[in-house]
């Protein structure tokens, strides 16, 4: 592997590290933020929802710009936006925190959308390995952010803690500036261009006309809605079942951490015969069995440990298979960027609605049981969408 390729690998790891950590580091800091800057409880709940709305609004633009101008250049701009938003949040003001969170959500959208396209373009013979690399960085750093942000804030102060964690963005930015400059020198033009086959009109290159692309959007949206809804409400569900807040928090942490092995293995399983069908079964079965475990009454700790682990593994597998769908159901990197932008645009709108809707239903019904049944319906729809996507080869299949 050349030095330039190794630099891209480092860039993938660092960019992946920025995709969830700016969001997952915030929950442990909420009480301190309320006390220090007077953050209202109503606004605190938006710190998870606002980035998701940013993903939804910015994703189609990032996909379009990446296909037109080159993914490396657009990633540089995205990381500048992310870094500005991250450091704006350091200002001790509720409004700076909210505006900074919205800005960094737009920046994160660039990495979400374009990293699969970079991998397809730069490493076409090692898509599984490179996808594993950046998704592992994403999961590990996100978990570290949740585990360490509160501890660090207690030692050096909340503003200094946020500034320290935000350093990951500028470091990634520096690496991607080098990548973009090297690529420009070597090619004299963007590495990822709009690659349109001569036998298909340009108008057909929009994935919004493809029924298969809509199913991929549905799959991505439903798995995102499940992840963020469970991340938000699982502690409340476990406390209602009789666990203490500490045990409920530990179970929620387990939910996040147990996905790591699947993040590592899913891209490799996908390369095997029937691999995608196996992963789709793991996703549907893991989510369903885990959610059913929560339905069992009583504070049965071993049962809920297993349930948390199953849901965590299913969630990691679901996100990984979505990235694989973006890559394997398109024929070139530009189309990967377009499909990724479309799916994440609609998908994160669903994800933003999920936690709010579940909370509203619980407030209306005062019980989680019928809501969990509704979640099982969502899991079934996601699984069926995955089955259809797996049976097709390209989002433009059958379109003329």
C-alpha cells in the first residue's frame, strides 16, 4: 500500500471518529450544563434531535456535492463546519450550544454520506476491510465519549472537557487537507467525478426515481429510528421494570458496546454467499428477541443483560449493512454518494421523529408495553425491506 493510501486509511479512521462522538459525549454533561449555563430541560432534550435533523437536511446536498466536486474536497469543507460547530459549543451560552450543535450536525452529515463513496473509489478490492475500519472507529470513539466526558469534565471543567474532545475534528481536517492536496497534484482534477454511463441519460442518475433506493432509505431510516429511540428510552424502560438508575445506565452502556464485534465482522460476512441474508436475519432476530426480553415482567438482570446485548449487536449490524447497501447496490463512487445522501436524508428524519414519538406515546399511555409491540412492527418492516433489497443488484435496475 502506498504512502498516499495509508494517509487515506488514517483519514477514514479520524473522520469515522467524528461521526457519533460529538453527540454521544453530551448526555453525561447535561446536568453540569444545566447548572453552569442554565440550560433549560426542554432544550437539553434537543441536543440529540438537532444533529439528526442536520443530517437529514444536509445529506442530499453532501451526496450531490461529493459526486460533482470530489468527496475529498467536500469532506474538508464538512470537517471545517464540524470543527466550527464543536468549538462554538464551548462558549458558555445555551444558544451557542444549540447553534453549535446544529452546525456540527451539518458537518457530520458530510462524513456519514461520503466515507462509503471514498472507500468504494479508493479501495474497490477491499471495501469490507475499510468499511470495518471506519465503522469500528465510529463505535469505539462514540463509546469512549459517553464513558469519559463526564469524568474529564469533573477534573478540568465542562468547557475545557468539550474543547478537548472537539480536537478530534481539527486533527481529521488536517489529514484530509493533505489528502485533497495530494490528490489534486496527482490527477489535476477531482478524484471522484460524476461517472455517467453513455447509454443512460443524466436525469436517470438521481436515485429518487428508483424504487430500490426508496427501500434502502426505508431500511436505513427504520434502523436509525430504532437505534436512537432505544438509546433514548431504554434506561427509562429498565427503571420502570424495577432496576435502579445506575443498573439501567449500565445496561444502556452495554447496549452501545456489544455492537463492536458485529461492526468488525459484518462487512466480511457480506462478501460470502448468502452473507447479506444472514446479516439481515441477525438484525431482525436480534432486535426482536431483545425487545421481547424487555417485555418479560420483573427486574431479571441476566435476561436484560442478554436483551441489551442482542439489541446492541443488531443495531451495529444494521448500520453496517446499510453502508454495504450503499456500496453494493451502486456501480460507481458518484452513485454511492448520491444514494448515501438520499437514504440518510430521509432516514435521519425518521430517526429524529422516533424518540419524540415514543416519549409522547408513553406520556399518553403511561406504559411501555403497547409501544414495544409497535417497535416489533417496525422491526418486521425493516426486515422485509432488507429481504427485497438483497434480491436486487443495482438501484437503477429496470429503469430506462
